[in-house]
């Protein structure tokens, strides 16, 4: 970024302190960790991938994680994931890396295997797990891995890492923790009931992850960034407690082969915490990162519903982590870092943790979007530089309806350069979102209204509340264009009566 830091609020300056991680200098302490996007094209990186990550790099985030490239054919969770074991991914990875490296941002590729938390429908292979115990959500019986299977997947981690390096990525991140996926399922007594050298004691349960780490490091060398995604707590019966996670973290970082760790929590037993939505408090996993930081000597990335920059900065000041992830926040607003840097905090489009456009879409076999940011997942069509200016004689647009659709329509028209008037019959904007945000536990929905109101004000949109919009009233405004965004009303329909047999 070339923008001066002089406008950064003093309390937030710590977010912009550069940090060296494994020989790689990150321009700031803000991270967008790996998260599924579903954007692969026939399991290869796509142009949409490149556009998606480019927008976040342009917005100033220090480090990006690309998830969840699969290291082996036995791990295909959904169709939109990259098959990292195929050398055909390298040119696509190069396009992503080049797009990100136009800015100061660095990018790592996760090395993923879903283990038992998948379905053989996608891979047409047996699911792999430490023991023949099904995932509590997917319920498909997995195969207890044989030593030969483990050997094969150790090598698969290394091969995928080589592809990442050949694709120009700055590093790789071994996916060992979050969600209880393959390596994490070996680490936890919640899912590992083996009686051989890969089960029982902590040292045995760590063996697979350690071998994968050693193989990756041997394949990419000492001058390449290697991190690991770790579990801070299972939140599962008989699973890992914080003290267990600390012991595992100390063993793996004690190898001297890791450059950083990301600390998350939960398994599919407590699936609501895997990607914690608005029912969970902000900062839900921050204490886990702080606990693991006590026992490791590498930088720690804290994760868990962090959207407020002041809260993020406080974590760093308190020593709870070395870097802070604001992942879904960067889906909602890829320019978050730039806006913080320029002290435009009121312009930040805050994530509301509804999960409807991001993680929920993946399970519906499509790509990531955002209910708050229409451009998310559609950067090629709606991203930076795609907005068509209004013609010189574009004239006036009248938008009827001040719910979220009307507010967004008015914002876009104003950005294009139209003289824009917004009419709302109620005394306040927001439509049904105001009702939704009045429900206990759903207050964050009001952030959508707040953000749009700020933008309408800054763009000079003439907002008329308590205003009718009959044809005469609209004609009186002499519009050249009219947008009707009045939503819908519930209707009554008699569909039959059980008593009369209809």
C-alpha cells in the first residue's frame, strides 16, 4: 500500500506494525485466514479465485490463506474445491499469487484433507479416519487408516506443498486443527481410538501430524513459510481440553519446523462453533489463542468473530496473539484495512455473522457470497472498476422503498453519478431488517442499515422519510428513471381444510 499511515488512529497503530514470519515480512498484523470459497473450475483455480483474492489484497490485508485445496483424491468435500495434488493447478495458483503480489499482501495455501467429515459421494472412495467411527454430523462410516494409507497421505502433503511453491505462493498452512478434519481427528481422543503407534498417548496421536510437517519441510526447504492450523479446544465429549491443545502445540512447534500457528476450536460435534455465527459472542476463540501462545515460540494468529478494529488492536496489546484474523469481515468488506488506515471507520461494512452468504452457500454446492456485500464472489462482475458511470445527461433517479434493496439501489445510483432521491413511507429506513434486528440475539443485523445510511448521507442522496409515493408524488419529482423497491406483503391463501378432507 502506498497510502500514508499518518491518519491511522493512535490506538490502532499496532495493527499496522510489520512483522516477520518465517523470513517473510508481512506489512501489517491483519489476516484473512483460509476459508472455503467453492470457486474452483473443474477442481482447478479459477479467474474468480484470482479476482476474489486480488480484491482483498488491494484492500490491504497483510496475509491471506487459501482454503481448502485437497491433498488427495480421498478428500473431496464439495465440487468447488481445488485438487492440490494435481500438477495442473500450478498455472492457476500462479495467477492467484500474481494477483495478490501486485500489492504487499502475502498468501499461503492450506493443505487440506476432510477425513471422515465428508461424503464418498464426491470422491467415490472410502473416507479416511483414525478409527472406524463416523462423523457425528455426516454419519458415514469411515475406514480406519492402515499404515500404508498414512504413508501415502504424508507424501501427499509434501506434493501439494511443492505445487504451492511452484505456483508462486509464499507458503503453506497444514490444516490440522479446525473442525476435526483428518489430522485433527488423529490428535483428539474424541475420534482416535487406535491402539498402535498412532493412538493412545499424546506423542502417538501427534505422530501423523508431525510426519506430515517433516515431509512438507523436507519438500519445500527451510526458506519457505510453513504454518499450521491448530485446535485450541474440541468442545466435544472426551476431546481435547485447552491443556491438551497446549501440549500438542508445544510438541509440534518444538520441532523447529513451524513458522506460525492459527488457533481455532470445535468439531462437527459442536458444529455451530466451527464458523461461529451471531449466536456466539465476538472474540469467541481469542482466549484459546492466548493459551497456546503461552507455550509456543512462533507467531500466533488469533481467530474468532473479530470485526471491530479496536478489539483487534486490544488483543495485540494484551499479548493474546501476534496477528489477528478478520476473515469474514474481509468477505463483507475487502477494503477494511484501507478504511482503518485512512481513519474512515464509519465506512467499514461490518460483518454481521449471519453465515448465509459464506459458509452456508458452500453446503448448498455453490460459491461464497455475502448478504451484506453483493460484490463478494462476483468480483469479476461487480468488483473494483466495474461500475458504469452514468451518462452525462443521466438525470434523476427516484427510488421508491427504503428497505435494504431500495437503500442499496440508491447507493449504487449515486455512485454512478445520478441525482438520486429515495422515498420511504415510514419514518425510518431499513424496512424489515429493523424488525429482524429487534429480536434478541439478532441485533447485529442493524449494521446493514447503519452502513447504508452512512453511504447515502456521504453520497448526497436526498432521503425523504414519511413520504408517500403515489404516481402523482413521483411525477412531481421529474424522474428520468424510477426504481420500485417496495418489497412484498404477506398474503392469505386458503389451501384447504383438514376437516372437509381437502
